[in-house]
C-alpha cells in the first residue's frame, strides 16, 4: 500500500495539525517516517533589506539550524517508528514533490495551510500545488481555526465518494486494505440529482420529476449496494453505503462534517507536472471545504 510517509512541516503549529493522524498511520501501518522542512530562499531574500544582504547566508544557516531542532523535537513524538529528519533549501512545492517522487510508494501527509516567512511557507498554496502537480498519494488535513479544544485524532470510518465511474472506484482496493489495518468501517457515498436538461420541458410535455428522481435514487442505491457487497466479499468486515440527494461535493462534505472520526478517501485525475496548477475537480472542492482529513489517490 505505502512504503514510507513524508511529512512536510514549516515551523508553525498549524502545519503540525497533521501530526496526530500521521502518528496513527505510522504506528498502524508500520511506516518509516521522514520529516521535511524546506527553507524557502526566495522568501528569505524578500524579507532582507538591501543593506543587510551580506548577512543572508547567516540568516539562512540560522533558519536551517532552527529547522533541525524543531524536527528533532517532533521526531521524539513518533514512538517506535523509524524517523528521518531532512532540511533542504529550495521552493517548497517543488522540493516536496521531488522528495516524495524519489521513492515509490511514499505517502505525503500534510496540513493545508501555515504561515509565511523564512522556512514558513503558505501551506495552502503549497498543498494545492502538490495536489495538482504530483501523482503521489496525499493525506491532507485542513487546519482551520478552532474555538474549542480539538478532538483526539481517530479514524473509525472511511467515506468513499463514488460517481459510478471506474476512476472513482479505483480508490477502493487501497481503502479496503487501509480499513482492515485500522479496523475502520467503509462508507460508500454517492450524491445524485436530476440533470439540468431534465427541466427543459415545454407546454406540450412536462416530465414527471418525482418519478424520474425516484428511479434515479433506486439506481444509485442498487449501485452502492453492489459495491458494498463486493467490499465485504473482499474481507472488509464493516461496509455500508449512503445515497445523498444533492450536488456531489457539497453533499459529501456536509455528510462527512456531520460525523466524527472520519477519513475521506478519493481518487483524482488531475494532470501531473509541477507547472500545471489547474485541477478544478470535485476532489479539490472536498479538500478545500471539508473539516475532515482527506486521502487523495491519483488514477493509475
């Protein structure tokens, strides 16, 4: 499934929001872990006034030293796991992608935004660039502002949004294996709604919307029942499904946000290449708006 977990950090507490989940995965899946901080040289240069430029090397070296100290402190919290700490200079997104793609089977686990400054990049844009620019699997946690104490990290169920396509279903083998390791329930979800063209009636003919919607619901439920049965046949002990009336990403996010200890797992077909920063998919909408962690796999 995965051979290693790469955890990019930026020195902020926000970027560390992924760590409770990362510790669960590292322990359960027996994964070696690499903690990575990238010192953004361009960001450092932008914050140094001209008459202080001669001190830039010293500033960068101090940033690297502080990064190594932070990573050493974080590594101590991964009891029993093999930990490697790496500090690199470069552009964060490019450096993370290169590091992740250097070893097949690497899972990148990261929060989706942090703070800027030397070695503290904007995690939002970096995470989105990685989502759009690489084919490695990603475990993303959107770190929002919390007014109440955060719940302890836990994964009791994995919600898999499906749309009837082979692309969406390609995530299922990995989800099945992960569910067995975590002893988690798999919940297959599919949102449905009438196509806009259905409403293009005229005075001579008005579709029977209730009947069409009822037939669509039955079709979706039959599909989900079939896929759920196949999961159970593959050895997943707890598998269920839910049909959601409404628009895809919105309904999936609403459903997931209403349940505790949930992981969303999705497949995307975004084009790879570090210069291709456009995805615009349901996956990206879910990553942006869900307050649950999201596992993103790319289509083979």
